[in-house]
C-alpha cells in the first residue's frame, strides 16, 4: 500500500455516545462535555496526532422506544443530555490550525436558509475546515419535537433532503460571485450589487428568496458527508456526498458497498474518486497484547446492555418486548406502522435474524465488524488488511474512554502506521476538502451537482443581479436627496 489512511475521531456533544455505560469508568472524562476546555483539549490532542478531523454526531430526539419511554436512556445517558454540536466548533478551531470539523445536521425538520448561514459562518471561522454530515433523522421522538405525529416516511425524507441540498447549493454557490466583496473605501462600496442575486427557489417543500446572507467562504459548500445503506440513501450519496460512512456485515460486504457507491457516483456523472469511503473502527491497543486485552475486559465489564438496548429501540422496535425466538422480519411485517424503515434494503438486521440473535449482537460493546484489539503492530496489521481488502479510504475511531482512546491511538498506533507509510507525518493541506482530495481542491468538483449554480447559472429567470433591480428602482424614483436628522 502507498496511500495514506484517513482517521476521524467519532465524537458527540454528550455524556454517552455509542460506548454505553463507560461514562462510569474512573478514567473517563465524559462528564466534562459541558466544559469548553474539554473540547479545546480534545482538539489539541487530535491535531498533535495529525487526525483528519473530529466528527460530531447528533440527534434531535430522545431514544424512548425501549420499554415504552425515555427512562432507560436518561438513566444510562444514552445520547441525553446532549448539546448542539455546531457551537463547540469555533472554540476548537481557535485552538488549532489544521484539524477539520464535521458536524451532523438534519434536513427534515428545520428550513435550509438559516442553516446555510450557520454553515458558511463556520467555514469562515475555521478557514475552510468545516464539513457537514447530512442526516434525515429517524427517531419518532424527533418528529414529535417538531410538531409531527410520527416520522416522515423514509424515502420522503430523502426527497425533502434532495430539495434541501438544491436550495443550499443555490445559496452557497450561486447567490454571490467570488469577487462580489470589493471593499472599495473611496467609492464607499463594500459589496458590488451586480455580483449578488436572489435565488428565488420555489419547490414542493421550500420557498426561499435569498440572497445568501454570508459572503463566499473558502470552501463555499462545506465538505459533504453522509451515511445511508438503503436504496434511497445510496442514490442520495452518489449524487451529493463527498465522504460516505459505509456499513456491512463483514469485510466482503464493505468491499461490495464501496464498489457500488463508486459505480453509482460515475452513473451520476461524477468521478469514482470523488467519494471517500469510511468505516467505524473499534481499536483497543496496548503496549502488549495482555495490556490490550485487560482494557477490553474492563470495558466489557462496565458496558451497559440496557444502554445498548435503549439505543437500538429508539428508532426501530423494542426488542425486549418480544420472545427471543421471534424473527424480526415477521415482527416488522405484523406491526407495519407508518414511518418506520420497513424495506428489506433498509433493515438494520440481516434477513431471518431472531430477536435473541439481535440482542446478543446489539449488547456487545465490541461489535464490529472492524475490531482490532492488540499491540500497535497487530492493530496496524488489521487496519492495513481492511483497507487493502475493502478499498476504504479511512475510519471513524470509536471512543471508549475520553481522552484515553485517542491518546492510546496517537501514542501507539500512529507511529506504527507512519513507519509503514500509511499515515501522514505533517499536515500539507489548508482546507478540509483538500485533505480529502488533494491540494488545490478547495471547492466542489465541477462534476458535482452543486457546481452547476456557479456564477448564478441555472437559477431561473427570477434570479437577477440586485444591481439591476437597484437601477430600475432608482430610475423610477428619480434623483435621491440625502437627508440627515
């Protein structure tokens, strides 16, 4: 292998992310998540370890499907309490120069115009190091939090997301020209109105006039991440995503999913190399195999099966309510409630899985399929084997202890990967998109659907430069006479 492997730290602005129960570990600092110093320290550690980015997950609802309410999630700190992921990014960016930041935001419940400005602001403040993980939100409680009786149907969520992205591209790429900001003090013109335009988007889900409130940032459109294994999710990723979090039951399934994703990207007029594929990684490393196993045994002992069950029951079925020998497909077919992801391509469990089998898999703290427990050399061997066998570009490192998991990886695994030429020795790029696709690739590739709106193209007849409207208004009103009170 000659290419370097990308690594992001998988984080969330909460106590309990996905390693349920381990907040009680005496060396865990998760309880400090409300403290800004916690995030600054994390960012400094990751930059010292030359990570690509910190990847911030999020939810906008409570996992209340297990045992008929949120009590277990609250007791076990299953992603509650949790805070907004976007708000900790500026502090981390101020403490670093190179680390990237990717945050989750949903397209289903909040309108696109306000998010467009938040994203541009973050791209400005980070100097082009911001990425957005696009999600459509699946929790029933999230729907109720935004005034709906139940979830929006799966494929309908992706239809909404498609238009959401279209609005954002028009704002980010088409509303302002690159040279719209002139800062001409002599003429007293900060922005040239002839280079800014309304977008006047009118669609089935959104009506947005514009113009975008933020001037163009370094990347304009943040780096676009997405996860989705359904037919609709894969199609969406092939059109829009630049980084995709893939899944599968084993390495062979990952390989097939990565190949399928690249094939779909080409079918959408994009390059196969315009998408980077990432997998979740369980890495527990020690100076000796015995030390690594000791850590794993301790994590296993402190893990909470109830926490994992609450997490799994939030958006699907409450497995604790059924007999262990019942087949999950039969339960889904029998219930057939609206809003759930019922198609075979969307199922979270392989066909024929029983409740008992699902419970055993879900409650394992080290469920994979990528799991590497051992010495630095053994962990690096497994990472290299997986990348060679699947065509993955990188991994999201799952945390068991904060900051212990990242500290172990930086101290023990990074030097071994560097020795093999698989990990950077310094940062060479300025923006997050350049980190994925190479120096000079700060903006979307020309083949990306968002690029079609550059310079105001394809916005429609109503999207005229503001200077034209200004000139018409002045002609109708006659000469202006300034008045000062």
